[in-house]
């Protein structure tokens, strides 16, 4: 996790999830990162109050690295780094692993 005062790594992708509930946000995040290279840094703009809990939990479940909140942003922004060996989730239910 980054230091709370650190700006964090610059994003390769930014997802604006302003106004989205976390389930919808995760569905959109899942779609946006499809095909992105491992190591890609993603900034997620998320106004849902559950985002600071849901995003790290989702990263833990899938294997992506949660980098923490990004300081200095006008809106709440959270950073994550995509993993090469991340577990896929269901297209209709981002909290559930995809079945082979």
C-alpha cells in the first residue's frame, strides 16, 4: 500500500465510476481491464462509500494488487495494479469467480 500522502503511480487507465454503486463499478472495471497488460496501473474514481472496502476485497479475491487511495484528487480515487495471474470473475457477478 502506498503512503497516505504519496500521489501513487501514474495511471495507465482511469475508470470514472462517479455515481456508480460498487457492483456496477466492478462490472465496468472488469470490462475496462479486459485485455490490459499485467502491471497496468488503474485509477478508479469511485464515490460509493463502500469503495474503500470493496475495491481492496475484490483485488484480494482476484489477485490484483490494491495500491490504495490516491491523494490530491478532487474526487475519491483508488489505485490498483493488474496481475498476470488474476482470477477471472463472472460477467454478471463480479464477486464470484468465473467457472471454467
